[in-house]
C-alpha cells in the first residue's frame, strides 16, 4: 500500500488574524486575550497520566500545531461520563482502569485475552500526531501514542470470514452513574470494515502527549481512526471481535439518518442539521475548511473507490 | 411589599448577573476550550429560562393572588430579549463570522435554526412595543393580542432546543413541560372562563 504524506493547508492560506479581528469590533480584544492567557495557564496543570517510555516518531504525523493538553482533556464527548463537554473530566476522574482486559476473538485462529501489559508489548509504541475531527464541527490535533491496530489483529490471525471488526467499550453504571442520562444505548459499540481496521493509519491508542491516556480521553486503551468522525474512535475498549457481517454502531442505532456506519469526514456531505464544510479548531476563532477524509485522502480514499459516499455516509 | 421600587432594582441586578458572570469568565479566561460554543449555549440557556419566567408571571400571579407581580413582567421579557439577542449575535457574528452565504443556507436548510429564528423574530415587536407609549398607541386590547406572540416564542424556543441536542433530551423536555403547563393554564382559562380560579 502506498502511504503518502498528506498535503496540509499552509499557513499562507489562513486569513491574517488582524484582518479577521477587525471585523468584530463589538467584541474586540477577546481573542488575543484568551489565546495568549490559555497557553500560559495550561502547562502548569497536573497531568493524570504516567509517562511512557521513549516513543518512536511516525511518518504519519502532521506538522500542524498540537492542541493544548488542557483543551484535549477538558472538552470531551464521553457520554458514559456525562453529556456535556466539561463533565467527563470531572466524572471520569476516579475511573478505575486496572486490572483491564481486552478480548480479541470471533473469526480468528487464535482468540486471546490481552492484559494492559500485553497490549503495551504488541508493537513498539509510536507517537503519531493526528488531526481529530468531531462530527459536531470542532477539531483538535493530538499526539497519540500507540501502534497500528493491524499489529494486534495479525497476532490473532483473522480467518477469511473476518470481513468486519466490532468494538465494544467498557460499561458499568457503578463507575459511570451519568451514563443513565446518555440517551444512547450502552455499552457503546463501533465497527470498521476489515480493510479499514487493517489500514496502517488506524491506531490502537494507549497514550497521548507522551503519557498514558487520561480517563476522559478513553483510558486505558482506545481506537483512533483519523479520517473518520471522532465518534468512530471508540474509547476504553474491552472487546474486539472479528465478524462476517457489518456490526452495529451506537450512533447509527441512535439516529441512522444522521450517523452512518462509515462516517468518513466529508465536507461535501452535510449532517442533516448542520454543514460539515467547515470546522473550528480548538484554540482558533475562525472556522477552517474541512478536508475530505480529514486530510488523509491520499492514504485512504482508495478504500472507497466506486462507493457513493453520499449514500454510504 | 411587591410594590417597593427596590425589588425592581433587585430583579434588574439578578437578571444582569448571568451577563456579569459571562464577562467575568471571559476576564478570567474561563470560557472553556470552545469559547464561542460556550457563549452560545450560555446566552441561549438564559434566554429560554427568562422566556419561561415571563410566561409564568400571569399564571403565578393569578394562582397565588399576587397581582403586583405584573410589575416585573416587562423587565423579565426584555431581559429574555437581551440574552436572545446576545445568543443570536454570537451565532451570526462569532460563529458564522457574518458569512451571509452560510447563514442563508442555514436558514433554508437547518430546521433548528429556523425554529430559533422564529422564536427570536417574534420577540422583536414585543420588545419594541414594550413601552407605556406603545401600549397607549395600540390600545390595551390590540397590544395584548400582539403580545401573545410570546407563546410562539416559547414553543419555538423549546423546539429549537429539542432539535439541537444529540441524545440527552432532559433539558429540552424540562423547558417543554414548563411551557406546556403555562400555555395549558391559559388555554383552560380561555375555554372555561367560569371554572377558572377567581381572578384577583
């Protein structure tokens, strides 16, 4: 498979801040003030994770500016820990993630249960700086730590019948009392086609910012699929099952009209309630254009040759 | 006690407090990682709360025999309009950046935007005609008829909220139930005037 580095939007294409801010005289001063202050405030915050050993650099990383750790840990969609963006940081604080096992089974020759330590040793951990685009129209750039999910899947030896991969995440009302208000069926389930799951960009993620994952970002192990809307990247995984038929996915069950199985980032296919043409990068005020496949088209567009992406949204 | 000038001033300050809090959160760099979304939700929350409070005045004053509550209705309504205007301006200017193309396409394609716009536009004539002069000019009866537009605002605002959320519908349902009760009370009075509780 040919893996090219994607063409990122150059800073030259971005409207200078000064021009942009002048249009907003009624709220002048807001942007510069908080952009500046936030940078100063966030690094001092205590981090929840444990430092990971040296991470290999990855050619898949973008050179775009990373989002601040504070933004990525205080603006989360993790409905098991509350439906607002601020709640997961609070309600997931004491999430107990040890011991942890992930079962990998289904259409495989060697089904296996992995402990967290096992998972840490499947392949060398790499740092990969990916763009992450939420279906709601905001985005972040995160230095994840992990490896290609394919490394794990190859260990269990999928049979020819394995056409899809189903993911299930942790669910326990005792640890997640807010989950009763989530309004979605739980446990959270997601799915990928086998070729999507085996694509080198698809990550099994065990850390971010050089540390283990904080609870609100999907500790201790999550999926990262950078060319799909964020909800496909399921958090706190407990089951990975290789299956023959397309598995159900939570948001598709909740509202099939709005959330498809594929959910590839696509500026040309609007969400029924809002446009997907632009996004707001956290830390920036002006919306920026959303790129097809979130800027990973060169690497992944070929997976969907001949498919009508309006139909398979 | 309700007639005191001071409690009008007190209510004014209470209604202004959320706005002061918003300014404070801006000053202290506490507008969350997505400030525009936060301001949008914050002002929208206060707009709908004050719309409900405005709608509650008439039933509460009749049921609790507190006729003087009427003194506060205009202020609540105008503050609802104030927060709704901030909400609208945040979306229009900060979120959409005055991009008329996107704004117009939102108007035609996004039903939750349309519901929000209906709710807001119905408030505009009410805010304009909220003065004593306008009540005189229109005449009490016509003025009252015009100001029933606030019922449309209440219903449209709830629909706007309900269509907006992804799956957690607790708050839209809460506001929806309150608006439904407050409007049902009026309906009951209109349909069965004699059985209605004694009006003071």
